[in-house]
């Protein structure tokens, strides 16, 4: 077994919590049950990793087996990576039968035609998810196994989830291989990022729903109030306002936990209103800007704005549209500086 493969397996084992090493090795399936019985999982992890490497040497492990163990680790600890969502498009509406063997063959052929030194590993999971691990090299260097890219593709859907390596220059090659292998013609980033892969799936697969309505706040009933009744009226109004905010928040965000989204952005086009006499704008060009949101838990942060008194309820559609309009890349065309009139894909 190559020394670089042995070291990579050792480091992968060291990343795994000691109580979970046996479980992951069983999922890996490269070592026999008899070999696993010889391991002492109560000793320090460094000793465990050395013993695992010795058993792998007996089985003549190569980089593909080592990469398969790394996929299992990243599948279980997927929240340790930052994921971005990409959407692919077809030229027509035709549906094709997905062939996993054909997909793998096309993906490898396309990527290796552009870069010879690359390690590509696939693993299929029960939810029709294909996990792809790509370790990148250069024309003169072997692939760097410690900085791979990860791709999660759900067959029969246009959505791809990518956790890119530090080598950003290889991302176009990866995207090109994906659209060729899956028979699409275009791919674009949706500007959704999070450590929670499952939350991103909930949003784009519409497993998470929101209600969007327009509300007109009702004015408080006034009138002549006796001083003795003023405090009671204020308490009642405060309680009613809290109940109203709680009701509107639930109608907009739902009663369940929000998907954990950490980054989102959309492009905004706004037509300014100005006095014709002032002649501020020579051309009738819209003002264009890029609006970015980031937070450890973006949707929960937005949900807490109204109850915390930091925003009026209901929230502006500019904020509540973030998960609902994910499929439209968050491009909002706003006229007259008011609310978005339409949502269109770029």
C-alpha cells in the first residue's frame, strides 16, 4: 500500500470520534468482521488508527478505498462543510430515464479529458442521492486528497449541492462535467449557502412551506377613556399586539423550526420616483444593487425580528421571499420603490 494512502487513512480515522470508529469501519465494509474483532477500540485513537492502517495494508488498500471512507465520514458529518446550491436547466421539457452507470462514465470522461490527475469516487445512498468526491491535481502533481470537492446530486432533479475545495479554479470543470453527465445544458448558482445540507434540500425540494399574504394592520380603537381605565386598556392593547405578531409570524413562517440557512442574496432593480422639476435623473434607468444576507441561522433571525420589536409585523416580502423564491435565484424586480411586483429568473 502506498505511503500517502496509508497516511490518508490514518488521518481520516483520527477525525472520527472514538465511539463511532467501529460503526464507520463497518459501514465502509473494506475490513472483514474478523479483522474488526482484532481491533481494540478502547485505546487512544492514534493507536487505533495505526492498527487500522496495518489491516488495510493486508488488504492492499488503494486511494479509492481511502476516498470511500472519507465519503462515509463526510456523509455523517456533512454539517462540517459549507454547501452551495446549483440549479441545472434543459433546453426542453423532455424527461429521460436516469442511468447511474452512464452518468458515472460521462462524468469521469468529461473531467479526465480536462485534467488527467484527478481522483473521482462515487457512493449511492437510499434517497436517490449520489455523492461524488473529487480530489484535484495538476498536470504535474498528484491529486491533493486533503482538499477535495464534494457533490451531492439527486437523480431526476435539476438540483446539485456542491462543497467546493479551496481550488476555486476547478469549479467550472466540475460544473461542466455535471451538466454533460446529467444531460442538461446550463448550470447556475442559486446563491444559497449553509452548513446544513438537509435544510438546503428542504428549501429547494419544497419540503418546507410558508404562507405569503398581505395584511393591513387594524387601527387601535380610540375614544375618550377614563384615567382609571387607561392602564387596563394599555395592558390589553400590548397583549393583543403580541398575539397579533405571534399569529402573523406563524402564518408567514409556520409553527415548526426553520431550515438552517446561512447565506442568501438577490439582485434588486428599483425605479426611483423624483420630482420632474428637479431633473435628478437624466435617464430612466433602474437602480440596481445586490442584497446579501448572512447569519448563523438566517430564517430564525428573520422570524425573531417582529417579536423582538426590531421590525413591524408582517415582515416585508423582501425578507420573507428568501426561501419561497429560491427557485428564481432571488432576482426581484421592484418598481416605484415599493414592494416587488414580480419575481423573474435571470
